[in-house]
C-alpha cells in the first residue's frame, strides 16, 4: 500500500515537472529537437525509402498470386510491364516537378519528405535538406499544385515544415475571383478554415484561394486550395469557409523550398 | 519485473513510432488517423500497471515530441498521464474483452486530445481552432478509429505476450 502511494507520488512529481516544462515554452520551435532530427536523418531516409518501396510493391501481391497460376513467362513479362509503369510514373512526376520549378518565379530547392508528424494534433513534415542546401527558416514550401507550408526548424541536413493544415499555422489569403481577404488557419483533420471573410462577400464553393502576400513569408498569388463550404454562424461579424488544400498534404513525397 | 522485458517494450514503442509516421499515415479516413502510440501506452498501462504506463507514456511522448512540431514535452506529459491513468484503472475492469478494450482506447483518445487542446489553449495566445470543429472533426473520428484498430492489435499483443489478468504478471 505504501509503495503504491509512493509510486503515485513519484508519478505526480513527474507530471507536475512536465507541465512546468510545457508552460515555460513560448514557441513550438526547439533547436535541440532539430539537432536530434539532423542526427537521425540518415536512418529516417532509409526507413522512408523502405516504406515507399513497400507501398509501391504491395499492389503486386495480388498480381503475383494470380500470375502463379499462369505460365512463368507471362508472369515475368507482366511484372516487367508493371515495373516500367512505376518508373514511367516516377519519371512523369519528376518531370512535372522540374517543369514547375522552371515556371515558378523564385529560386527553389527541391527536397524529399523523409518523415511525418506522428501526432494527431500537429501537421508537419521532415525534409532531407537543411542549411547546408540553402533552406532557411520562415520560407515558404510549395508542391507542384500549391502551397504546402513554411520551414520552421532548420538543421544542417534536415528541416521541419509546418503545414498549412497545422492548428498553429496562419496564412494571409484571398479569394482569387473577388480578391476578398481572410486568414487561413489549419485544423488537425487535415483541412483548413478561412476566417474573417467579410459578410458581404459572395464567396462560394469552388472558389480558388490564393496567398495574399502580406508579410515576408509567403509570396503573393500562390494557390492554396479551394472553398468546399461557406459557413456563417448567427451573431458573428464574419463568414468562414472550409478549404480543401490544393495538394493532398498527407501524401507528399517531394516539395520545393523557396530560397 | 514484467512479463515483457523492458527492451521489448521500447522496441514496440519505436516500431509504433515508425509505423505511425509511415503506414498509419496512409490509413487516413475523414482526416482521422489511428494513434498507435497512445494505443500501445494504454495497453502497457492496462496490462502492466501505473508505473509501466507512466514510463512507456513518457518514452512514447518524448519520441512524439521530437518528431512533431509542437510545444516540447507536451506529448510526454499527456501520454505519461494517459498511461498512468490506464494503469490506475487496470485492476478495476476486465480487460480481455474486446468491447472493454475499445471503450478504454476510445476514452483515452478523447481524454488525451482534449487535454492537448486545453494545454495549448492555455499556452498559445494565437490558437484559432474552433472547439466544435476540433471535437466533431478530429476527436470523435480519431477516437472511434483508434478504438477499432486497437481491437486486433491488442488481441495480437495479448497472444504474443500471453498476458492474462492481473495476478499473472504483477
């Protein structure tokens, strides 16, 4: 009984200390954390490439089973065709990235996503490029389809990007069609909400949302997403809208960091 | 001390972390992903007691803190508390029922996510997340999803480690 009480007491001390540590933090960035990620980045790359390959190979499982019933030669050929298809789709994706890089009026650094946020609260990704490759803190990150987020922690060989879908993210945006402004805030479910839209604004589902270019982080006129639903709570002075991001941010493989 | 060695416990936590960031990341339904680390911590709390729940919660939370972009120590605190609370109630309920497992994981997911919201609301002056949006759009789907995924995982873990009721491992 006494040991049980002392265990509970120790646990309470641990929890109180942790609470004090959290309350003493002022920002979500931490230099110590990015150093650890820097150190772990080679293993993260390896694990990520293993899972990426596994994800690409998995659909072959059923095909392989089916092919076992067929002649060996047909099996070999069909597998080769599938392999070539993957190479071709990789090629298309990389070409798209390269073409996009040419059309973007900024100098960008291509980077690979090597890690994802394990938390259900925050939305962030880990990139395989850091200060050594020219990545800087508080610079926008794009995909071929639109805005991804901004670099928040930078190490030598890796960096962490706060996605626009993170609850801590806020981006000045506007509706492309009528230039009505608002603020885009993230939600843990991977969608965003555009708040502070004027009541007289005729914003409607399907409208494209672009960056407003206020401040120094996000350049103007970058596609963010499109309006899914417009809401107006009674008694509120502003409308709000649910925004679907231009790219599926949970499945990103390559991104570009603005230099 | 426990029927599962500390090495195995930490191995499961590290494996859960990597699976969470890879496989489970692609298992998204309506924006919700199952929280494997919380699931594992609640499991250790329920079946190994409050000390193990606290210890594994701290380790899993710290790993989460390192890989996430959030206030440092916040996940360590929340998971320690969740693991510890799971350990406290471990002797009071029959844990080998699938329905009980689901209810425990469902409840602890809601508890941990609401606690996260509360702590961030206190620390952050600029949180613009609507509580209703968060609760209905994230907390409930995540809790249901995590609870459902926990059923086969708990069955597997119980099989592997042959963990029965309290007297078997304490």
